[in-house]
């Protein structure tokens, strides 16, 4: 969605157009859900958090002035809800394999590859979960959610340099932790 399209969509929502809000939900629901899933650890809680996020967006869209991209603003709201969930639940471990299960893969056609992918996901999950929350957050937002450095910085309210530094440190730790792991079929994973 271009900046102009975002601006028009926001104006329509602010004007009370419910169809415009449905468009916004269609555009961002999957990304918000996946972010919530990373923080909550299960589909049911992720659905609840996603609903809370969109309820929060609906309540506060009148105050959106376009000082940032709409997507960045939405991710900031989503992150606030996810962090609040984590604070309430004191949840530090987020299953990586649930996100992989969202992808369709017929394990019956190649059980060896399926088992290898499951093993790889468990290793990656353990490595990501061992990171500190500030490092895990930038990895989830940048690498798993696909946000740019600038979007991650705006979402977390930190400078872009901090995002880059945290990612660099996180990758260093991940490389160290995953260095001993070798998956024989890695060319297909």
C-alpha cells in the first residue's frame, strides 16, 4: 500500500467508513497475528491479542496524524499489546515451531525431510529463546516479520543504530549457539 493509499484509507476510517477498517484489517491481520503468535506462544492467545490490537487501532485511529507510516504505527500498537501480554504472563519462551506449522507441508510425501525440518525448527527455537528479550524482539520484528531497520526502530522507540547493534549481537549469539548444528539435508531446508 502506498503512502497516499494509506492516507486515504485512514481518512475514510476517520470518517466512519467501516469498509475501510475492514480493508485495514485485511491488509494487516496476518502480520499482526504472526507477531502476536511469536509473543504469546499459542494460537488461542495470539487470536485474543490480535483482536485487542485491532480494537486498540479502532479506538485510536482518530489520533493518527500520519507522522509515521501506517504500518509502523500499527506495529507499535501491536508490540505494546504483545509486551503487555508478556509482562502479564511473564512468558519468556515462544515456540518457533507453531509459525512453521502455519506453512503447509505434507510430511507424508517426505517424512525424512519433515523430521529434519522439525529438528531444525527446534534448534532455531531454542537459540532464539535463549536471547535476551531486547535481542529476541529485534530478530522477530526484522527477520521473522520482515520490518525494515527504520520500522523496527519506530516500533521499539529506539534509534536505528540500536536496532542494527542489537541485530548484530543477536546474530553473533545465534551463530555461536547453532555452530555445532549440522543438518545433512540443509540444501533443501
